């Protein structure tokens, strides 16, 4: 499997084999029972003439089906298609997961995507089988189920945390989607909820294999003191959400990942879970990625050494741009030192902890704190000012090409930064950074071309997974001794190169 399946026969073979790799990529609706299931449902495989496949659970809801009580399709990992695809439907799904419909309504979602509400509804209904309201409602149902089975939160709190406008609306949706009351759904949970008072503790489903050690090491190498804390098996950070300061921790618990979180407003919880999933790249399809990359003899050993490699996302798009710009032409250690100093000086201190500086604070006072070439400092403060006043937008729902063009139009932002931000913010799986020093060193170390043009030409054969190729090449890069580069090396650097090295 190299991409999500699109053919009826291929989907039917997947459900006949109860193949867990396809969970989250589509749902199977059965006309004779009126329910829909995930592909791996252990129930008897229905006859082909009774089956309809839908790309989303929302489409199955709209067609009058309810979720299977046995396999709970809402508990499957999210579809990897929303990262592989960059079209309007995929962008809409990413924005819906961040709670845009709850905060801004369908008109707000449509405006972000450049359409009228009516045209967006027509487009999504044609493409996904459901309009934006139905898709957002399905997302709320998923969040409510997750909280009911994963916490002891009162049903009233669950309703508002999931984004419902009333408890009655939540109860009606749960009964309609799952055929159970909230209490009955909670009673079916398989593991007890956290007994820590006030804590929200949830399991984060993902497709295996998962290179947890590599992701936690990546986070640890880049953790900004005060804002983030990383260990070999956990990562925690403070961040701003629409309702106020929040905190979360993702930790490894045996073969599972768990999320603990605190939010100032319950409606921020679902977007925070989506943020954590993007940060850890949990909706990726590692078997498809590994299979495609390992098909090339030069990469087979890398894939075998690190199955299920992930490309970390971004907790905050604006912060990610500033971090990328400050990291230009310096080592990861130097970038972390500069970011920590910036945060100590300009970050917002709350009772919960330290928050990364606002774009306004960086625009107004960054030049007083940042060190290095004056042109780079002006570029960083200029980008922060543009983000603060809205003349530059940066979201998880951006069109990739338009985002790249907007970034390249900013002074001091070159191809490396624009593409790195697209990789981290949009989760684009097909980004190669040929100007990256460590990536080229890793390529040379495994026998691939070490110069940009031939490396770009060779890497075309690994599309659409070049971001994961990049992750493997970073991992393969020989460790360089710490210290400043020589004048010759500095002169050879491009305008926005960086020496990024992923810690093994």
C-alpha cells in the first residue's frame, strides 16, 4: 500500500482481511444493519451488495447510519489523507479539527479557504459526502466519545469540551451516532479513567510502528527551557489556546501514548488534542511510507533501522516560523540557546508556566534581545510584525503553494525556511530540503548524492514521502563536533541554511 485506497474491490479486500492499516481511511456502511464500521471490525464480513464505503464517518451519519458499538470507528486514528492531500477538502478537515467551525462558524471556515459558505458546502458534500456542519458535528461526536471513555469528566463538561452548544445537543448526537446514551457509552470503556483529580488523561491512537524514541529525542534537542520539558519518554509544554493558557504532556506508556492536559476553557480541549496529534505525526501511515522508501536499495537499511519514523509537526504555526528563522545558519544548540533567551526576556509568565513570546512582543522588543547579524534580526522582527498585524497569515489550513509564496516574499526568508515551515506546519509529507547541511551529509553517508541538484533528482523517486526521506537522512548524518563553522563554511552557506541534526 502506497496511498489510501480508492477502489471498491480493494476496500472490500481490506475489510475481508480485517486490515488495521486502513482504519481511519474510510468507513464501511452496511445497509442490512444500518451501522458503519472501521475496516478491521471483527464482525462477520458483510456481503458486497450490502456495503457502501464512505470517506468519512460524517458522510455515513448523513446517510442515516450509526457507529458500530463493537469496533467504535470513531476511536480509529485520523486519516493520513489530510496530510497527503493538499486540496480544499484536506485543508478544511485540518481546520475543522482545530475548532474553526465552533469559533467562527461555517462562514469563518469558508473565508479561510477562499470560498463562499454555499460553495464550500457543495464542494465538501461532493468530495467527502458531508458538508462542513456535518463534518464538524462528527468531530464533536468523536471528541465526546474520547472524553466519555477516557475521563471521569461530568457529561456537562464533556459536552462543552467537545464543542457542543448545549448538553441536550450533545446527548442527542451521542444517541444518534452511537445508539447509546452518554452514560451507556461511558460504561462500555475498557480501561478505567485517570484517578488524578482535575487531570485529563487520554490515550492517543496511532498506526504502528511508531518511532517514539526518535520523536522524543527530536523534542529534547530543541526544547525551549521554561516553555517545554522533554525526557526520553515524555514531552510537555505550555501554549496559548483561544480560551487562554494551556498545558499538555505526551508520554509513552508501554506500547501506547497518553496525553495529559489542562486548559483554561473546556472548548480548547479538542483543538489541543489535534495539536498534540499533529506535533507527533500520529495520523501518518507508517507501513505505507516504510514500504515505499524501503523499495529503494539505498534506503532499505535506514528503514529497517528506524521503522515508523515520524516528522514532528508544530504546536503553533507563528512560533514555528520564528524558531525556523532564528535557527538559520546556526546549530540546534545555538538556536535553542537564542530561543530560550528570547522567551526568558519576552515570554508571558502565567500561574501555569512560561509561554512563548507573542508576535507583538517580538516585533516590538525582539531587537533588544536577539543577537547575530542585523539583517537576520530585522527579518525576524519584520516577520513577527507581519504575523501580528495579519498582513502575513500562517495556519494549518493554508494552501501549500500559496503559503510558500507568501513566506518567500518576506525579507530574510528563503527556500529552506519556507519549505521547512510547510513540512512542520502543514504536515506536508513530500518536502525535501536540499539546502540543509545535515541532510546532505546524511545523504552522502548512505551513498546518495550529496549535492543539491543531483539529490533533488534522485529523491523524486521517493515522492510523495520526501519529508520522511529527509527525516531518515537527518538521522543518518554523522555527528559534527560542536563549535563555530570556519569562515569558508560560513561563506558557502545559503541565505537560510541551518545545521540541523536529529539526535539518535
